[in-house]
C-alpha cells in the first residue's frame, strides 16, 4: 500500500438518486416519501427558463418544510451551470434561506477544478455569514469531454467534494457520439459504449476517497435494460445510479444492495481468513478456491455496504 492513502471523504447511502424538477411541488412531496436513498431537486435541465425563479422558491420551501432526514433522505440540489446567469442566484438564495437543511450541491458540467472552487467559495462566505454549523458538500457532474479529460484533477479540487456522477447524455453530445439514446447499449457498438468513461471516473473517485455514481437511463419503460446498465456500473465499482422516474428507484436499490448469497460468501471469506491467520497462515482455501488478503479487502467492501444499508433501515 502506498504511503499516500486517501480515505473516504464522506459515507452516504446512495444506491438510488431520484431526480425531481424543482418546478413541480407535487413531485417533490412524493419524492420525500419515496424509497430513494438520495433526492436531488433540479434547477437545471428539467426546468424551463421561464420556471427557474419559481423553482428556486419551491425548493426553498421544500427544504424548510419537509424533514428530509426524518424520512431517511439525503437531500441535494442541482444548480444551473456556471456559464448561465441563473447559477449565482441559485446558490445565494437557496443556501442563504435553506442551507441549514441542505446536504449537498450537485454542480453540472464541471470542466476544470476552478469550477468547484467558485461554488466552494460562495458556500464558505454564505455559511459564515449565516452562522451555519455544518458544511454543505459538493458533487461534480462529469458530462463533458473537458470534464473527463480533467477528472483526476477535479477529484482533488475541493475538501467539500464528496462524489462524482457520470452524465451520459451531455457526455455523448460533447463527444459527438453517434447516439440519441440516454444510457443503455448502442447496437452499433460492440459492448458498452460508456465503459471506458465510467471506469476512468470511478478510478478517480476511488483514488481520492469519493463516491462514484452512474447517471440517468432515459427509457423508464424498459426496466430490464435499466437493470443491465446498473449491473454494469456496479461491476465497475460505482455505488448507485440515478432514477429519473419513481419506477427506477426499486431497481437501483436492488442492484446496488449486496445479494444475500454474496454477503454470506463475503462473511465466509473473512471467517476463513481469520481462522487461517490464527494458525499463522496468510492464505486459505474456501470451497476449493484460494483466498488471501486481497480477498478480504473485497469481502470487506461487500460487508460494509450491507452494514450501511442495515443502519439506514432500508
């Protein structure tokens, strides 16, 4: 193990992340009572320009009026892009008026570390001025070629940064990919078109202690393909996926929760290695397979996720 070791910045259960337009109060209320681990109230793509100001007001009311923590939710807002004139009012108005109830801010189309620095500086000043006792976390949406080219630097950009998300639709557009599908497999591509991007972002996250989250799957009428996309993400090490429709919440929760058989296998590995260690052995056999310290680290990941889910009561 290297002497440089970045521990996880913040542990949160984030199997399912429900995207909710800030312009729709009834959907916000339903989201609070949903089974989603995480809810982000959107000010960006899901909100038309003429509704941006009203959406801010709706979000401020929802943050102040709904007890999100009592409902077992981590609550987040997605602000508008730094290249718009909406962004600074999103941060100032919402954080000033409801920041004490806000867990994280999702910053879209992050391209360089300075993008996060700008939002961090604004949060620093507002929190000091308001006398808040907690720091709002930041999450970066990697959805452009520039962002992916700088993803390792972005991962180190701010002590507030907790997670990075892969935004497949804008990423496809930024790279001029020949697709109009949001997520899923492209029949013209031999394999998963987004494998390399997801893997690179995940490596950057794990290297610097961040959570790695997969983004949207557009066809909410196709649960089977959503499950396949989520399983591919989970296999790479991502720990959750967006739900753009309530029907996708249960699918994400199931895929990103360790199955009982996998959990029992992980516990068996740890028990067998503990027994071997007591005998002075560094490796062991279990069900005809060799296991060692690396096996233990993989097994611990499974057990730790299961413990977090159990603690959440999900």
